[in-house]
């Protein structure tokens, strides 16, 4: 019973933030002010921030961009599925997937902002616990901003709870995310999180320090700050694991979306053209089942991997993502080709030992050892290693892959239109990109 109560506390916190615009009043419910003025409320909100990200946010980031990046195929006959599958100019601003993606990020940012604003004013929170909850809030707001920057040409850097918000270019959104991560690092260096915080908020499966460094590496890479990406990737302890864990009360969102009532199925071979995947790659067996079908000319299969059950954990990052960030950063900054190749081969040849079971089992790279050839190999490895992570769409831009409307095989949009619901209430909403 105790564990169920602990899980229900953040759910109640999330309810406060998701229903704040409704007019219904529950006389027995704690107000936002009451929740945010006590140590217990701040702790519960801190837990709720991570739980909301691991369910609602991941449900958006690991589905909709994966359709756009051609990793999965929308097969249901609902309008939102048909539109996101077709992409291009057929994707309207009223699409439910696009609107839900935006709304999920706004909700998570709002929760983070409430904690950042209120936690320092609450009495009874020791310095180590305060630094921990602040660092985690900075982390998840930064991750959410990066999700917005990967989907939209412009976005807000503060949530849309107080409309109208101001949009800024995505480079500025990424800069704000990096600034928040730097604040997170400064917090935990100044006052290391306490044992109490680690046990009551983080638990044994989420590594806050290494998650911050990993996200600094990831977001700096997206922003083109390759020296900083390499620096932060080198700080990640690859012997540590950080993951989102699930239960029957808070189930894995991929299991619900891809197994229970699937509207989307994985394309075979990570959705890549024949020239970009390796037939002997063991990651094919990790991510995919054998239920192969042909629908509308596309070959699809069944989903395994991190969608295998309602309690399967999902990594915050993988050790091989960090190795590939290091390899790419080395290549893009004119570093040693041999050093980059060594990291690539580590990912390629791994047959066991990956903490999440994602082992390629391929022979060492045997192609030309040039910067451009190795960068293409990094792209191939990222597409396999980070399948369904929500990162491939952004990778197609950074690696200058063929783009729509001429080529739709690796992505069917360059950026999303802004949600119609946002445009109706916000005069600052920019014009939509053409595709």
C-alpha cells in the first residue's frame, strides 16, 4: 500500500497542472499554492515531473517524430494518423498529433517552472535536497525545450500557461536548454544532493548527474556546439545506468501505443533504405518481431525492444549514444579519424555487455576512412542504436539527408506547422513552414 500511495502523489500533482484551465472545483483537493508551499508538496512535484516526462512526454516524442522520420508507419484510418503518415503539405496545423506534442511539452515545462519558482521559498528543505529538486527541474525543462526545438522552427522558452507567449528561433531555444543544464550542474556541484533526496525522489534507477551530462552532450550536438558536446560526453560515466521505470500503475507508454492498441507499426530495417542498414545487425532482433506484413506498399513488422511489456524500462540515454556523440564530435571538429573509428567499432562489434541489451554484433568497419564516410557510418549506427528515441528526425537535418518534397524516404517533413489551437489564442504564433 505504501508504494501505491507514493505513486499516487505525483499523479495528483500532475492532475493539478493538467486540469488547471477547467472550471470544476474539488473542495477536497489541495490548491497549487498549498502544494507548492510545503516540503512534501515540492518533493511530490519533483517526482511528478519525472513521471509525467516518462509517460506523457515520451508518448509524444517516441511516436509522432518517429512517423515523420519514417521509422514507423501509421496504419489506422483516423485522420490524425493518416495526416502525420502522409506528411508534407498534407499535414495541417489542426493535426491532433502535432497539437498533442506541443501541449505535452507545455505541460511539462509548466511543472518544471512552478518548482523552480517556488522551491527556494519553502522552509524545511535542506540544501542538498533543494539542489537536487532544482537540478532535476532544470534537466527536464531543458529536455523539453530540446524536444520543441527538434520539431518546430521557433518555440517558446517559457510555457504557454500565460498566453500570449513569445516565440524565439530554435537556436535560442537550444541555448536556453544548455543554460538550464549548466545551472543544474552548478546546483549539484555547490550542494551535492543528499542521500534522502536520492532515495525519496530519484530512486535506484535514475542517475541525475550522468543524465545531466548526457543531455548536455546531446543538446550541444544538436546545437552544433561540438567541442562542448565532446567535453560533456567525456564526463558521462558509462558504467552507470539511468532509466525510466514503469509499473502496472504507471505503464510503459510504448507498450500501450505499439502493442495494446497499435495505430503505428515499425518499418523493417529501422525504416532505412537498403544501402543504410546491415543485414547481420543483431539490433534488428532486439527491436523487431517476425510478424512481417505489407501495407500500402510498405513492409512493416511487430515491435519489441523497449515496448516489450508494460513494465519494460526505457533508457534516458544509452552508453552507445554517448560513444557516437564522441565520435561525431571528433569528426566534426577535425579530430583523429582513428579515435572516431575506434568508438564506431566499439558500437559495431559489441556482442554482449550493453546494459539495455542493444548489441549490434557486426564486424569492424571496413569502408573508406575519411571524415565524410565515417560521418555516414555514425548516422547509420545512430539510426539503429537509437531507434524510436525521437532523435532520428533531427539527425536527418544534421547529416543533410535527402529532404522532402523531393525525397520522403527518410523524413516527410522538415518542421511541423504550429498547432492551430496555439494560433487561435496567441497572436505571436509565427507563420508555418512550407514543409
